[in-house]
C-alpha cells in the first residue's frame, strides 16, 4: 500500500515538475509574497497614521507602478551576472532591509524610503525566478513550472491582506502594521533559509559572442525578432487591459447596478477561473507549439471589454468575469515563450528588459483610459491654459465609457491579429535566435 502511494506521489511530482529547487522557489513565493501583500496593502493606512496625508499615499502608489516597471531589467541583469540563486538572496535581503526601515521609521518620509525596497519585490525577482524554472526543468515542463508559480502566487494575494487586516483590527493601524512588517521580515528570513538549502545553481552557457561582455551588450539585441513581435502584440493587448482597468468597478456598480458585494463575488469568480485552468492548460501547452495558447489568451483579453458592454444582468456579468479569468489561459505560456526565445545565457536580462519596455509603454494607458471615459480632464486643461477649446468641445461629445471599452477592445484585436499573423512560437530555429545578436 505504501509503495503504491509513493509511486502515485512520484507520478504527481513528475507531472508537476516539482524538483526541490522548484518547490523551494514556490515556498519562497508564498512566504515573501504573503509578507509583501500583508504589509504593502496597508502601507497607505500607516502613512496616514504617521501624518503623511493623501499626497504621501499618491506618491507611494506612483512609485509602486513606476518601480514595478523599472526594477524588471536590473533584476534580470543581476540574475544573469550573479546567478539566480545569489540574485534571489540579494533581492530577499533588500526586501528585508526595507521592512526593518519601515518598522523603525518614525516618519512617513522614511517609511516610503523603506517601501521602495520591498513594494516591488515580485517585479525585481520575477526574471530570476523564470530563469530558475527554465534552467531546472526540461523544456517540455517549462510552461508547467511557470503555471505553478502563477498559481501559487495567488495564495499570498488572498492570505496576506487577511492576516494584515486581522493585525490592524486587533492592534490598531500603527502597531498592527508594524507587526505586519515584522511578520513579513520573519517570513522573508525563512524563505532565505529554504532558498539557500534547496536551490542549486544550473547556469545555461551564454550564446557565442556574449560570454565576455554581458555589461557591454546592446540591450536591444537581447530582444530577438520573434521577441520583438511578441512584445508589440503584448503591448497592444495590455493597452486593452489597462485602458478600462480602473473603471471596471465603476461601470459595474454605477452603470449596471451591481452591488459592491456582488462585485466581490465577480472578482472571486475571475480568480477561481484562472486557478482552475492553470495546470491543465500548462500540460497541453508543454506538449507542442505554444503560439496557439498565446493567441487564445489575447482573444480573451480582447473580448472582456465587449462582454462588459453587452452584460446587462448579474448572470451576464458572471459570464464576462469568467472570460476575464480565462485571460490567464496562455499567460504562463507567454512567459515560457519569452524564456524560450531569449538568447542563451541572457534569459533573465532579456525577460527583465521585455517587462521594462512593456510596462513603461503601457503605463500611459491608465491616463488614456481616463480621457476616453470622461472629457472633464480635457476641459480642465483648457480652463487652465486656454488651449484646445475647439477640441474640448468635440471631445465632450464623444468621450464615454462605451468609447473606453471599444478602443480597448480595438487595441486587443490589433495585438491579437499581429501576433497571429507574424508571431513565432517556441519552435524557432536557434539560428534565428542567435543571428540577431550579431
């Protein structure tokens, strides 16, 4: 009986690609991620309690978005230079330093300095994590490894705010959040121990011509032609996601009569849908060509704004948010494809550069979405400067939530079509990947 159970567990472990290093990085994602979400979600309350005001909260939010983009490439470059094991150690120590500063900080100014070190831990560590997955697992298990990481990352998203909220409820905003910072510090310390114990370094040799000059690379050459096409498509599709992103709750509650509680249910349905499809889709994607899975996920991104426009009842909204959850259908596959198309020996730096460019460009989408949603921003600009009065008059007639959703969907359709026509899957010849570096 014991032998049969052991054999079954072994098959499950092999199916999921649960090597010791993968298990360690998943545990690290839960531990450090829980601390990150437990503290990060409530930093605005802490800033207000320390007398920071709304300006401090706005500054923190802006830094969070900016650093999430800017940290990606340095995170990848450090991983390529030090190796992913030492790089992850460095990133964890940086986050721990930020927690210590936040715990000891007497003023909101210093708390923000500490927050700079920990609020974007996920962004700075992701390239090293992806390199670890690509190095430890065989090629036919890459998507499974990335999918497991995406799935496990959902645990801190739910668990962290719950623990942080409990501490604040029990001890108040200042003491409770300091306890949350301390708990995050301890969890990161445990993650460091697990990481050093179970992660072994397996570095891929660099491509010819890159071995002696990682720091002198022309960074754009890291993006091979297939990766550039994927990046262009991804940017357009992320515009589709981000243009309406901040306004989805407003549309549901103010325009479609969904209650805040029902919106919480819709959000839970979205997350549950994503979690249910990760493993089966990862198994399918690892069997062959990855391009169809990426195209499919781009289609779901494109459909969601149209589904919101169409939905006029709560059941229809449920269907729309199922579609929103299905956008994760090929997301781990897309990350695995980035690693597959990246030059050997420079995978983490390439992954980080890809995300740096994508997130910086897409960061303008939120502002553009506001302009499409409501003409008042243009009107305010005209009233302050006296410039563009005619344009403001015309724009006031066309700006609307419907325009926001339609433009978003059009961006998604353009990105989907471009990748479907010109994008490459994983089965790209090595010659194609290396000649772009010459």
